[in-house]
C-alpha cells in the first residue's frame, strides 16, 4: 500500500507539473496575442493620427514640398554650375591629365605584357628543365636496365623493345605524314591547275574535231575526183588543208578511200553473188 501511495503521489506531481506548464504556455500565448493586438491598435492609431495631421496641415505640407522642390532644383543648378566652372578652370590642365592617364595606362599595359612574357619564358625554362631532368632519369633507368640485361640477349631485347616500338611508330607516322603531304600537294596542284588542264583538254578535243573535219573534206575531195576524173579541186583542197592539223597526208587518205571502196565492192559482190548464182557465175567467168 505504501508503494502504491508513493506511485500515486508521483503521478500526481507529474500531472500537476504538466498542468502548470500548460497553463503557463497558454498564458504566454495569450499575452503574445494581446501584445500583437496592442501593437496593431497602436500602429493603426498612428496611421490615423498621421492622416489626421496631414489633413489638418496639408497647406503647410504643400508649402514645404514646394520649398523642397525649389531647394532641390537650386542645388542641382548650383552643382551643374560648379561642375562647369571646375571644367572651365581645368581646361588647360585636362589635356595634361588625359595625356598622363594615357601614358600611365600604356606603361601599365607594357608592364603587364612584359610580366606575362617573362612568366611564359620562365614557365618554358622550367618546362625545358623538367623535360631534361625526365630524359636524364629515363636514360639512366635505360642504362641500368641495359647493364642488368647485358649478359642476356633476351633481356636486352625486352629492354630495347619500347625503343623499337617507338621507332616503328615514328616510321609509320612519318610515312603517313609524307603520304598526306603528297596527297595534299597533288590536290593543291590539281586545284591550282584546273583551268590549265581544262584548257588543254578542250584544245585536244578541238584538234581532234579539226582533224576529223579535214579528213572528211579530203575524203569527199578524193571521191569527187574519182567520180569526175578531175584532180584540180582535189589538189586545191589538199593545198588549203596543208597548214591545218592532220594525222594523215593526201596519199594516206586516198589509200583509205580506195580500201573502203574495195571493201564495199567485195561486200556487194558477195551479197549479190549469194542472192543470184547466175550473176556470181558470170563474174567468175569474167575473172572475178
């Protein structure tokens, strides 16, 4: 029973503590709300009071606003006049100041460029020194590997393998670059001489056409001479065509014409002979 009473007293103390804290929190919230309401009421009263004061003293406010605008205008005018007067007083000094400003700007720019160039030179020197140091370390390591592999050919080949691979790649790269340069040079040559090549191609075509026309004219002249038996027009045509482009002279043309007529006659004889046996026998009795 004593233990139960102690637990009850303990629970009662806890509940009273909770109730007291709850009452305090509610009272605090109510005080905060009351304070907010009082602040809002005071703010509204101040707004209403300001509005009433402005309405009561609107003439004075308008007068003060007009005076303030006039004062601001006068201040602006005085500032403008002072600036203009200062510029007028410094009209002889301003060119010197501008020249000094330009000179200092140019000097600063030169200094900046010099510092940048010095920094690049210093960086390049450091990079060169680092490359030399790396090469020295690499050469020393390679020398140590060669000394370690000096007694064995297999180890020497293994040690020299990166160098062989590097030389092979360099050889392939050089060959590829040379081929690329050759292709670029060929394309550039063709591009630069495209008009010349086109002109020579057209000229060759023109020469071929002129030769064909001359050969045709000579053939027609030879055939006319063979039909009529007069060689005056043939000689005149040959003389006119003497200084033009040609691949065959008059004798070659006459041989070609005779050969063509001979083939035509043989074709006609064979054709008519096959079609008419009596005609073929008559040609045979006549000696062909």
